[in-house]
């Protein structure tokens, strides 16, 4: 597997891990005050799910799609579908993150339950997106991208993974995973 495709696959492992520990945490919350107690943890997980894909993962996937379309127009349909799902997930994740910041210990139980259900549904959609890419998109990339294509792509297009300027930011996200892992049991 090419190193850039491996990075995309590693991103999926990290995203899945965060989705799993966030689910566990949400399921433990029966009232708004429970979520407030775990606010820092849930906020960190939502920040990661919101920002890492937008800043790193989605741009690389979409640049790859554009790169492949420029060589073979027949994959346009898959490309469109992935892009549409990205915009929807980005929108629903940032909307729910904002709603979560507005939660207080006084939030009534109906609003709390609605928010919790919406968060769990979002997690479900995120899982489905990762799964469909692993099933259809990644194998297609692996099949179509030859060694020379990767060299060309990484040199001219792939700024998010190959630029040193982005390394520091990636480091911050790595720290955020460590924080979440450390607090996953106690949160
Ligand atoms: Fe994606
Ligand atoms: Fe992905």
C-alpha cells in the first residue's frame, strides 16, 4: 500500500477509535448534567471529528478524486458521491458541536435526549462513510494509482500530508488523540 493511502487508512483507524470512545461516553450520559461533567472529553472528541477531516483528510481524498478524474472521467460518479457526503458530514458535525456548546446542566430532558440521539446518529453516519470508502474508494485508488501517479500527486497536489507547514498542526491533532485515549476510561 502506498504511504499516502496508508495515511488515509490510518486516519480512518483514528477516526473510528474516537467514534467508539465517544459513543461509549454518550451512552453513559442519562442527563444533561452527566454530559456537562464530561464536557471537556466530549468537546475534544467533537473538535477532532469536526476539524481533522476538514483540514486534512477530506482535502486529500478530494484531491485524489480530482486527480483520478483528470485521467479517467468514468469515476466521476464516485467522486461526486464522496464529495457530497463530506459536505453533509462537515455540516452536521459542526452544527452538533455548536449545539453541544450550548448545553447546560439546566437543559431540559427532552432537548438533552434529542441532542444525544442526534450525536449518536451522526456517529453512525460517520462510521458508514468510513466503511463505504474502505469498501469502494480505497480499493479503487489502490487499483488506479500507479507508482508514478503517487509521485506526481504527492509532489504537486498533496499539500495536507506532504507539507512541513502542516506537520505542526497534525502534531496538535495527535496530542488530542492522546488526551482522548488517556481520559477514555475515566471521563
Ligand atoms: Fe471521506
Ligand atoms: Fe476517508
